[in-house]
C-alpha cells in the first residue's frame, strides 16, 4: 500500500506564500505522475497542478503564474510552491499519485488545510 504524507499547510495572509510537500512511500516514485488537488467547503474537488514522470507540468487556469509544482525523485517528494495567495485558494489540498496506466489517481494523501486570510 502506497502512503502519501502531506505537510506545509497553514494560515497565511493574502499575498503570502506557502510550500506544500508530499512524501510517497513508493520505490518506483520516478515512474509515477504526481498531482495536487484541492477542495473548498461546498465546492467540488479540483485539480490544481500535476507533474508527469518526465517532468512536464500543467496547471489549473486559476493558479497559473502563481503556483509551481516540482518533484525530487531522490527524496520521493513532490512540492507545490504557492505564491500570491488569495482567499479563494483556501481549501484542503490533497497529494495524488497516478500510475502511467491509469486515467485517474491511484492514491490520495490525507490532505492538508490551507487558509488564506484577507
């Protein structure tokens, strides 16, 4: 069973920054695509960013130019650097892992809360 452990959430003022981290207990981490989703109260879960095994990335339009996803295959870790945070970025953020053969994430982390005050 793969475990994903997130950290780095918290409370920050609008305009501030946070960096989320997610460590995966998977020996073949470098072969998996990693992603970050978020879910705010009363809203559907949405994809924020993802990074493929080869390093290509894509982002939700709402975070382009502000968030950066990256990975360290030596540390089995994926990061989400969040800059210029807005109150509407407040949500629980989930780390995901997807195998190459799967269309949807195969594993989810427990989530970490991000709250942006105005």
